[in-house]
C-alpha cells in the first residue's frame, strides 16, 4: 500500500476506479459543445471561444446559482438532440472515464430531454444503448446506463416501462433527477413499483437539495442507492474529530445503503463553503457506505482523480480510503454479480496492490 504522501495526481489516476454518479449531459467536452452547436445550428451559447466557454461552464463562482447551473444544462441538452451528437458524446464520455482510471462506470441521463430533434423516446434508448455498448468495447471498460426520469415532469411511468422492456442489456438502473424540494420520490410511486416488480434497481437523488426526510423518503420508496445523501449529516453532531449520530442518521447507516457522494459538485451548489466543511470524511469514518463521484465533470471541472486528490489534501485520505470507497461502490454497482466479483478480484484489488 502506498501512503498518502506518495500519492501524486498521476499515481492516483492509475488506480482503478468505479464511477456510479456521472451525468452525461454534465460531462461533455467544451470543444464538443462548440462543434456540435455549429453542426446543429444552435446559436444560444454565451460564447464559442473555447477558453471563455470553459470558464463560463465552470460553476465555481460566487455569482453562480441554480439558474446558471440550469442554463449550463440547457446548452448541453440543446446540442444532444441528434443521434450522431448523442453517440459522439457517449463515446467521448467513456474515453474520458477510461483516462481517469475508471474500470467500471454507470452514466446517467434523461432520455425525455433529448426528443426535440430527430429522435423520439424509443430512438434515444436505441442510440444510447448501441453507443454505450460500442464505446465500452472500443475502450475496454464496461460503462452501463442509468436512465433518469425527472421529478418535476410526469413521464416517469413511461420511462420506467421502457427500462423494464429493455431489462438485461446495458441499461442497469433508474434514477429520479431534477429538483428535490417539493417533488419527493413518493410522487413517482407507480413507476418505482413497476421497476421493483421487474427487479430493476434504482438510485434516487436525495439529501442534496432537500434534507434528511428526502433520504428517508427515498429509502422508503425502495432505493438501492442514494444520489448524494450527504445531508444525512444534518442528524450528526460534530465536535472536533468526535461525532455523534442522531437516531435518523443511525437508521440510515444501519440500512448499509450506498451514498454516491460528489464533493466538488456540493461545493459548486453552495451546500458547503469548502471541502473541509463537507461531511464526506465524517460519513466515511462513521461507517456509512460511501463512494466518491463527479456528478458533472464539465460544470465542476473535475474527475474522480481530482476528487481523490482534493480528499488526500484536505482529509489526508490515502489508498486505504480510496480502496474502501471503490469497493463500497462496486458492491452497490448495478451490474451482475459475476462481473462485480471479477472486477473486484481481478482488477480493483490487484490495481491497488500495484
Ligand atoms: Zn446528480
């Protein structure tokens, strides 16, 4: 095992990683956004200068708000409405994950947002499934798909039905994305029941835009994992390095449910002023199942390597923590058990032994 001090960015990049919370429309390359905008005749970008647009997309400024965040997605979604554009974005996303050291990934997006051009919902599913399969073969890593429906739209049942129809391929799970507050997972009970009956697992965004009750709601709705979930820390009192779990945090920890933690994204949405105030270290030490993720690589200008590097710097994390969070992620991955065991025994553990 290498010590934290020996972990520079390059050695971190080489370690095997699992990416479970990664939005396709939040992870495009800036140059690709500009080129696709020109191809499809989308004139809405704030600038077509790559450097300026890179800076614009980066949601780390005090002036950033939910509004600019949503505008940023408005641009990426606008350029993904054609089959070739969607295919290109998926290929580049898989290539970028591979270059980050990812050995297994699950990338998510909402098909219902991509039907303003030549594709209908079924076509979006067809194009994306083929592209993820081809890109996985080309880059030699498995990247599966999680299909999102939006909490504030009413398509979740339709989307869930399509997911169930395609069960067994590279669509491995489902998610509810979009605004949490006012749109609890329980509003989508029918879609979730259908998935549960068909044994399609789902992860639900919770405990990001809303508090502990949203996490409890997601668990009550049958979620297998929680997207973010960090606000469970609202029920943990901290005094220096000591912490005490309240009954609600205890109950969530007892379920063993995986929290897909995305530290930089949480700083960008102003949940915490800096990484040292972020609860990721406490949650990990307190025994929650934690995996480290990027959320939106474009808007947060990040990668898992970059997240690890910041965790090493801020909390002194080293290969023990990175291995533990990678294994926790893999155990909760939505791929089949055979693949999970093979990756663990043949790729992840040997990769950390170096
Ligand atoms: Zn997310």
